[in-house]
C-alpha cells in the first residue's frame, strides 16, 4: 500500500498551478477547470498529480491514467496495458490532498484538523457509543475527526458515498484501518 500526502497545497504559486493544469490530459484538465473556485481546482489538480506520482513510483506507469466510474461515481483506473489496474482513492480538505494506491480495494479520507462540526452532524453520523466517546473526550473535535475519517474511508472503499447506515458502518464489517494525524490534518485509510 502506498499513501501519499501533500499538506503544502496552499504554498504553490498561481504560475505553478497554471503550468501543471496545462500539462494535464484534456479530460482531466476539463474536470479540474469545472470546479467553481480556485480551491477546488487546486485540490483536484494536486490529488491527480499524487496519483500519477504513486503510479510512476510504485508501478512504473508513466502514462497519465484515465478513469472509469461505478454507478455511485467512484473512480477506477481504466485498464493499463491489459494487466489488472491497481486500486486507488483520493481525498482532499482545505489544508491537504491525499492518495492511496494498492492491489486491494481501498479508501482514504483526510480532514483539516481544525474542522468544526455541528451537533446535528454528530447525531446523524455517529452511533450512540461513538457520540458518548466524543462527549467524554478531552478533545471532542479531534475524536470526531478520527471517527469521521474512518467512516469516510470505509465508504470510499465500498464505493457507495454517504449512506443512511453511516452511524453503524464501523461495526458492520471487520475493516482494516490505518490512521495518521498531525496539527494540520487527520487521515484514515481503509482496506
């Protein structure tokens, strides 16, 4: 499994972003430029660049990847040279972008460490036990983000997006989850 993180996304100059955008394959450039705001364009561009970097370093694939999508919009790599394509997942937040590439289905989620959340989101997304864990935590916001990124990573692994059973998704199956965090972000990978 290869996990790539770029937490310097706001440090690139506008000229660098323009140059890298111009170098993209037409289909991806159109996707990047379809974002309304500069932040979304920057995140989309940099996540794709991480994927390209990982495919080059891990698999020796130098051609720009193209995607196919499942019925819920989860991207998959188009077949590469008639060999099975690795699985991947991308995520972004205000402070970072992340990519995971593996031979197994996988999902990743990254969130800004200072993200604020409403009580309504906690009630909607967390089981009663998780809500109690958050309330009893010395750092409720960080505890919420740890659980949230785990759930999002599992949902991306499954390729279904946000679902009504999000509250209980972590207890539904025995997923493997790796977590990383620092002062800028909280990240979870599921497989």
